[in-house]
C-alpha cells in the first residue's frame, strides 16, 4: 500500500524531525459555503520555507503571518483554532467561512513522532483532533485496529476507523451537544485513486508531471529499457516490462487506465487485457477517431461486444481542446479523469462532513 493522503507535508515534517527543527502545521479544519480548499488541506510553515497550501490569496497570506508569529512562541503545546470569514476578513469573493487550525510542532511533539512512524511503515492511520477547554488541539492516532493507546471504544475512534476503512477524505465532524463543537478526522491512508499509465513518451511524461501533484497512485509502465527518468515523483511507481499487457492483471480494481505506448500493437494488446477485466474505472486510448475505428474492428474480431467497446475512450481528454502539445494533452486528460472520479465519488455517496453518533 502506498500512503498518499497528507504526504506533501508529511515528507517535509519527516525531514524537519530528522534535522531537529520547528514548524507550524496549518490545517483547514472546517468550511462553510464556498472556500478555496477542502477540509484537511494542510500547510507546513518552517523558518525559511513553507510546503503545501490552504488555498492561496489573502487567506493563506494571513495564515502565514500567524504561523510566523507562532514559530517564535516558546511552548510545545502552542496551538489554536481561528475562523476566517473570507469576504469581510480576506476580501475574497468566494464568501465562505473557513476554520483554520494552527499548531506548533517540534521534534518533541509526541503525535508527530507516532504519525511519522506509521507513515514510514506504510500503515494506514487517522489523526483525530479535538480541542481542550482552552481551545488547544488534542491529537490522537487511530489505526484500523484501534488507537495507539489501545482505547478504541469511543464514538470518535469508531467513526475514525470507519472513515479510514472506507478510504474517505478528511472530515469535520458535527458534534451536537458537546462542550467543544469540534472534531476533525484526517485519514492518512491509501487514497484509492489508482492510475495506470502505459507509455513513457513525451505525452506520457507530461501526464505523469500533472498527475504527480494529485492525491493518487501512478503505475507508469513501458517496455523500453532506461526510458524512465532517474528521479520519479514520490507517488509514481516505475515498471519496466517486456510485455506491458501482462501488467494489467496486477492492477487494482477501479483503476483509471491510460494507454499511449510507442506501438499500436502493444496498445491493442493492452486494450484487450483491460476490457477483458471489466472492473476498471476508465480505459483511455490516445489517438484519433480513425484509430478508434481500427481498434474496434480488431477487438470485435477478438469477440468483444459493442457494449464492451463503448467503455473504451478514444480520443481522450475533455472536448473542445485541440492543442496537440504534450502539456496541453496532459491537462485535458487529467481534467477528464478528475471529472470522472468526482462522478464516481458522488455515485458512492462519499461525504466530507459527518454527524458523530453518540
């Protein structure tokens, strides 16, 4: 399993812990109305740099100033929740309200050490945050088996395990009747967003460049030797295979498959292998309508039905974009895949805000 949620700031936190530094973790902890980022979006602010983003603009500018001040506070447990009405306070037209959690973290912060331990061992874990009576964040880690402390019976921990096992996104929990109306659950686990990209040419490389910035797992597959870059992004697995079509059998269910190798014969073999599985989320083949018609004819000769062939997408990308530059194709393809994934998530009823069962 590849741990992909929250990894942008976790990588920097890991480096920070090894170097013995101090940082402020800034997290979107609640959203009402329209906002630039979702619950769980995080930014790690260090002395000389910051990684991640909570949305940019005036909101992020104010958060950076607050984090810089908090860096100078000599207290390991320094932290608080701050509310930002985006219109009145930030002059941002989206007009929603964002709750942002600030917490100073050091090498002595216990929950960060424990979280990094799970992350390094690639064990799925959820970070549960409540506020104490003074409004400071209290953190607890929950695995699929329970909490790190072994106390797994609370309603919050049960809900955290449910979100973790369901591969759900971070959630701000509505807790009616509690003294502190705040509970944040952030799963740090496999996102369940799997992409298989066959082909490491110019377009394939451009697609990987775009996808590497998303919360997904990319299997990048090619038959040619030494075709891959020396230092791929962290969420990209390189697979050099003499027979790429054989790699289809190892793909997770609901994988988004992109086929763009240097060979039409290899493309055809991969298409046949993907269509035969029937449990893929998307099968996209680079090329024109003419290429599609030729492939359909050959696939029909292999006994694929018209219904099965309708699941093949060719040409790929969102409609209306005619540019042929690799970067333009990559952006159009990524947009189409994101749109399709959003539809799948909507169909399964995945929610970002839940009500805690008492």
